[in-house]
C-alpha cells in the first residue's frame, strides 16, 4: 500500500480552499455584469461556467437571478460545506433566464455557479447576475 505524504495532502486541501477564495464576489443588492468565453471553465453540460462567492447570514431568504440574451443561463447555489442547495435552468415557461430562491441555515461564504447551457457560440456571451435578500429571520 502506497502512502501519500502529509505535506502533499495538505497542499491539496490548500488548493481547494484557494480556488474558492479566488472567485469574484457578489454583493447583495448589486447587479454584476460579465461575459462567458471559451477561456472560462467547461461545465458538465457542455457550456462554460463562472463561480462567485456570496457571503450570507443564517436565516436569510435570498433570490439570485441570471439573465442573458446570448446563452441560456443555469444557476447553482452551494452551501459553505459544498452541498448543493438549489439549481435552476428556466425561471418560467418561455423564459430561459434563471432564478433561485433559497433560505440559508448557516452563515458563511456560499458559492454561486453560473453555467451556460449549450456548446460553442451558444454557450458564450454577456450576462448579468444579481443576488438580493428577500427577507431576514
């Protein structure tokens, strides 16, 4: 049985934490504009993605929306422990923009992932994303 040196294991954990820390931040109540391109990470569905961190308090009801006229946005929200809290592709019939409404149970840095659905030219382009507090407990 082969043993992995503790320093290698610790370096791997540091890299995971650093990747999350390097993501741009979303500010509650402020709209952010961006552009997905071929240089963004590939997503599981063939498109591209961009991660954002969002600092939230426990007991908040939040809404996160993503809009694009260039591609079909998909939003995924992850808790500070990495568990998936919510995912949305189309906010309503005939509207391919995304909307997540979720409650937070713990305070911390949440991860918001914006994916594009599709591939090639259908997976890149401009978008806006916004997170807002709907209510606090």
